[in-house]
């Protein structure tokens, strides 16, 4: 009975979920979680090798998945992604916008080219995908979008100036589009991770930087990618999340609650 109730509340049986950025660490964990909740997951990203590996891992666990190549900074590529999904499945129930790049360049040394690269990957990728997928969701009578933000949506963070600015813009975009399309039964929310470093990022974190992060994280550790799945299922679920739109959920070990 308990299992049936939870599946009814948080399950995604029969749904089609597109995860842009699904070839990454956080996006990959979200793909796994959505597939285990019953969705057919379209793993979308640049790297076919990583994408196909994620599909095989999901299928090995009994889930359903497929890979589709996409450049999230290209309107044409995103439109082709949507056309492919509709051609194969007839609908798209949920979309996760999870692409993103970062940079630790000191503020006065940030070039116009670097700013444009970060802006395109983070904000424009999310904006373009929303513009392209929302009309299809309107046409089919509803859907859910989850944009990946950051704790920097709410608090400024040193050494990641342009990243923080684009993530704050994503939160604002989330709130505005959620208000605009709620009457069409489209829910749009923002999931804001704290510090979830991949192995390659851990290697470049200085001991001083890590110590500072831990001082500001009450749970005194980094997050694990799979710890984002529960919040994502809540926000994407047509049952449990049915009255949630325009909001942000911070999964950060208490980082945004820390003062002194």
C-alpha cells in the first residue's frame, strides 16, 4: 500500500521526460531518478558517448531511455530535438534545463567573449528551450519544466561572477514564465543546488576554498548528485507537485540558511 501510494504521488509512469544536459553529472543523476520513477527519459546533450552510456545504465536497471544530440545554445538544434521527441513519442510531459558552464576568472579580467560563452550556455540555453518546448506543452494541454538554478540565484558567491548572474536570471525567467503559462496548465519551477562538485571540480578546489564552503554549509559536506532527485520528482510530479509553480527549492545542506 505504501509503495502504491508513493508511486501515485511521485511516479512518472508513461511520461516522456527530456533532460537537456543529461550527459553531465547532475543531469545524469536526474535522468536515473526520472527513469526509476517510470518515465521514458530522453538524455539530451552534446556527447553521444556519455549519452549512450547513460542510456545503457538506465536500461540495465530496467528503465526506459534514449539519447538525442543537442546544442542547447542553438534554436535550430533545440527545435530538432523537440521534433525528434514528438516524432517518436507524440508528446513531452516534462523538460529539465540542466546545461551550464562556470568560470573562476577574477571580475576585472572577464572578457566579453567569456561573458558571452557563459551567458549563452546558462541563460540562453534555458530561455531558448522554454520558448521551443512551451508551445508544444500548450498544444497538448499541459506539462512541467524544471530549470536548474543555483544557490547563487539567491546569494552572491565570490569567484563565479558571471555564473551567478546568469543563474539569478534563470530564477527570474522561471518566475515570469510560470506566471505567464499557469493558465495553460504548465508548471515551471527552479531547482537550486548548493555545492555538488564532480570529481574533476573537487581536484581544483583549494583546501582554503573547501574550508570556507564547509564553514558556510551547516551539514558540513558536499552534496551527492542523487540527493537532488527527490526535489526534482516533487516539482515534476503531476500529482505531488500539482499546485507548485514559480518557486525555487534549494538543496544545499543549509547553505542559504547560514548567517553567522
